[in-house]
């Protein structure tokens, strides 16, 4: 046990995981309340095509994936605005476009299947110090930007039209939220993989909404749930010798079920 | 002027068609052999020479387990005289293909079954990496030669001659492995990847420790990683190996903890772009593996060679 606690692999996974959890826990609440829970999933598909492109060019797949994901995020907003479509329609279009492009790129080269596979489930137990730094900076940026725009974000989240009329710069805030989500998704891709990154954005926030009584508490409890998922997921991975990413999501699911039950029993905070 | 041009192109077309027709009549019909992965392709190609055409179903470098057929692959399969594959552990989708084709492929050689027939020692049903055992390759070559002779009796001598040469090469390399991997500083053979080198380790008496099981997509648990790190520290292991075709994330993470050195090994299935470009052969890849192993494990080789 002591060897584990001093192990660099464990510490890097824990640290990067906690930073990711902080970003996901906070962003998730806004996304879920804005009925945009699946945006993480959609952007993960876009990021997939970015990864494929990176492998074809044989140049920094994660960095290229980040750029493509940011572009995809902006495209989603543009389509939504100019196509006068509801939130998840644009998402449906862009995410399938991303996936199709990714599959096409993969089949063009037919030669990097294994490498791309590693991003389906992430490698939280094999991340570098640089990636820990990246996740730290990302978490910091998320916290600062949400803090600065806190009041306006709440206003916009609960009543977009009134906020727009009252002079809140809704478009800019929406852009900010989506871009932050895109960055978080790419980091999540590396840590828990394309298939599970949505889980961290959606499940802790939804669980928190079951039991929290105020908005501030929702943010707090959501982040707490994220933290608990990451920490116990990594420990469970050690005790049961199972992949960390899957354990993290399982813990988050358990928390969600627990939150549902405690809401039924009127145990709210 | 325009008419001249048309006439000229018509003539060109005629010449082209005629020449291709001519070439076709001169050629004897070639045997069509389908293989699944690169090591099989290489071995079979070495036997068939000019008398056969080998088509590899899974492109060198693509993922084997989730492979999907393209329409052109199905067309290839329809014309196949012989299919050479490893077995259900590697290509679980092969039976489905026969169903899709609507008929059985004429002749099949399953590597695993060939070895089972002769009671090959140490066979593991779930581990398909048979081609990394040179003794097994030798048996496969023998089986392919026999099958080809049956399909194309006129070429019997040709195949058996080429087969002999190939088998001599293989057993020479096997002997080199035996000799050079003797007297090693350490025989602990840690692979930060999936368990591909089980048969190789068994043949040359190396003690294999793999990060994950036989499936390349599974992810390791933290406990296993920690165990490997402790083993490295306790036994003062100096080398960790990774599969040369993928980025060694886990090997690097373990190296950061232990200061161990990283060495690439090839499974022969997923080649690096430069290896594909240089058309490096499977036996050459194995030879490279030998050099790497020898250097990494600090082997001085057998000196009592006579």
C-alpha cells in the first residue's frame, strides 16, 4: 500500500484525474441544465476524426485533435444559430460527420488501428508529467472563467431569452462554455477515452442535481462526486486489478443511483 | 487534324489491348492464395515464388481482431485456391466470411490446427502468436508446401525446393536464437504490452511477464503495473520491451518510475511505416528481435560452439 501511495504512476493518474474531475464537475452542471448533456459525446466523436488526422499526418495526434475539436465546437454553434435548429440536432449532424470523417481517414490509410484503439478507453495509468500540467492549467482556466462570469452564466442557464434582452452577452458565454467543453473532452480522451468521457461530464452533475438544494451546492456536490469517482475508481483499479477508466465510471454510476435513492427518501442537502 | 488524333489513339488502344492479350496467353494460371497477416504472407510468398499470387487480407498495420472486409476483399476471396490463416483465436470472423460467400473456400490451412495435429508442445488455445515460434513456422512451411503440391502438381518440385531453402533459413535462425540467448545477465523478459511473445519466451527459456493478456486492446490495472515495478526493483531488471508499432505509453510510465531502458520488439504483424517502405521480411524482423533481446538482456551467447 505504501508503495502505491509513493508511486509516480498512481500520483500522476490521481492528480490529472482530479483536475479533469474539477473541470467536468463544474462544466457538467451547466451543460446538463442547458439540456446539452450529449455535447461531450458529440465533441468526442469530432475529436476522434482529429486523432485520425493526426495519425495520418504522423504529427501530435492529441494537439491536432484539440484544434479539430475546437473547430467542431464552433461549427455546432454556427449550425444551431443559422439553421434555427434545437441544441442537439446540430450536435447530431456534427458528431456523425466527425465519426464518418474519422472512419474514412482510418480506411484511407488502413494502418493505425491499434494506436487509435488506445483512445477508445484512454490511458490514465500511463500519462506523462506534461499531461498532468495540461490538465492542471485546464482546470484552472475553467474555474477562473466560470468564476468571472458566474452571475451571467446562471442568468443565461435558467432564462436565456431574458438574459439576452437584459444585455448579457449570451453568444460569447455560449461560445466560451462549448470551447471549454471541447478542451475538457480532449483531455478526457487521453485519460478515460472516447467512450467514457461523457460519463464524467454528465453523471456527477446529474447526481448532484438530485440532492442539492441551491445552485452553489449543486456545483460543489457535482465536483465532490467527480472527485470521489476518480479517487475510488483508481483505488478499485488497484485492488481488483481492473482498468481504471471503467472503474471510475462505475463509481460515478453508483453515486447517481445513491443520489436517486436519497432523493426518494427526502435526504437532500 | 482531329481525325488523325483519333486514329492515333485508336491505334494505341489496339496495341495496348493486343499486348495485354498476348501476355495473358503466355502466362500460366497462377495459384491464388489468401493469407491474413504479414508473417504468413511472407512465408507463403517465399514458397510460391512466381507460381502463385498471395493476397493479404488484413493490411499490415491494421487491427486484426476487429477487421472488416471491403467489397474488393470478398472478390479476392471468391477466386482463392487456398486460404492460410492462424486460427479462431486471431481471426474469429473467418467462419462468418464463408457464410457470407455462400460457399466454403476450397482449401484452408489453419496454423493452429496444423500444430495440434502433430502434438506441438505448449499450445495455448487463446494465444494465437504461433508465428513467433520458429519451430512452428517450420511446420507451417512444410504443410503449405504439401498443400501447394496437391493444388498444382506440375510445380511440386519447385515448391519443395523453395520450401527446403526456407526451412533451412528458419532453422538456422532458430539455432542462432538458441545460441545467442544463452548466458544472459537476466532472463526476465518484461513486455509492456499484450502477451504476444509467450511461444517465443517458452522456446528460448525466457521468463515472460506481460502487462496485459493476449488481447491487445485490454488495458492494464494499476495493481499489475505496480507489481511489475516492484519486480524490476527487486530483480534489478535493466530492460523493458514494447511492441514497436505502438507508442509505448506504459513502458515510458514504468521507465519514469524505475529508470529502466526501453527496447522495441516486433510481432511481425504491425509494421512501422519505414519497415513497410523498405519491404523488410518477417525473418529479418525476427533477426532484429534477436539482436534487441541479446543486447537488452545482456547475453554473451554460448561459447562452447564446435
